[in-house]
């Protein structure tokens, strides 16, 4: 597996990059990839099927000039910005492997990530819900998946030292909640890892054996997707 530490200038480009890498690997039967990125800009990202009015405090976002984007995978709505580390795995779907099914892929990938982060923590880390990582009952990582025929995209966020109060201000209570949340507010439910991005990256690279750097990636496809899809209201505000 190759690793790619690449933060692009805009939210649209960063979101487009994950989809472009998936398409690139699918088209070219490429190598598996682990990508990292961090954004200095604060923005909202809704899941593919999320209804913005139900998940986002649109008035608060408008007031604070926080843009709203939509990603290509499912899952819930998240807030991005300084203090969040994002990663994306592009993995080959091998027949008769744990990645062959949605649920088994979730379980396999989350257990790998859980083991990686647990090695950095002084208290237990566990997988809760379908794709949450939790410590002390509080969530610090949410994740989602998109699949093609031969490759899948599995990506998510680690809260390192994010402004959690801002989440409560900009996001509504999610329309779908895992049982373990027990209707807790964002402030009661979320927590920061208080780890450096470098430590988390190193742990994940080791867990996924992503030792070599990816030198070539689909730059033109990223820019095309960013301009024609992720920068448009037709995509971002479709629901």
C-alpha cells in the first residue's frame, strides 16, 4: 500500500480527491492507497443522502459564512476544520475477503483502525455503532464507505483538538443516531484525542503497511471533479 499526505487548497478539491483516487484505482487496477489531509478552513460536510435542513443549522452557517458541501459516501454530517485529521483508504475488493461485503468491510477496517489508535492511548478504544471509534463512551472518529466493483473508498475523521463547541452551534442533532449515543448532545457525545496528527498518521501507516509514498496521482481528475461537482449547488444542495 502507498501513502499520500496531501492537503489541497479548497474543501471542494479535498473532497474530490478521495473520489478521484477511487475512480483512478478502479479504472487502472491501481495500488491500494492511504491518504491524509487536514483543512485550515471550517466547513460542513453532509453524507451523500443527508437532507441539509434536517442535519445543519443553515442560519448559523450563513451567519458565520461556513460553507456546506456533500461527499460521495454515506454516513452522517460532520464539521471540518483545524484540529481534524482526515484519512481515506482505497482498498481492493478481493473475492472471499472481509472487504467483499459492506458490513464485513466495516468491521475489518474499523478493527484495524481501532488497534492502531489503541496503541497510542492510555485508556481503552472500541468500535461502536457501525463505524465509530470511541474512548470512554465518547466518539472521536466517524467513518463511511463507498464501493465500486473492484475497489472501495473508506474514509473518516479523527478529532484531535477540534473546537467541539462549534459542532453544537452549526450542526443539529443527527436524524439517525447509534443506540450508544443515548440522545446525548454533541458536546456530551464527542471528544478530542489530544494526540498529534503525526502520531496518528504513523500509527495508521504502520497498521496498514503503507510504507511507500504515492508519487503519482490523478491531478486533472481531481480538479475536474472539484469544479464540475463539488463546487456546485446542484451537488452540494441536492437534498
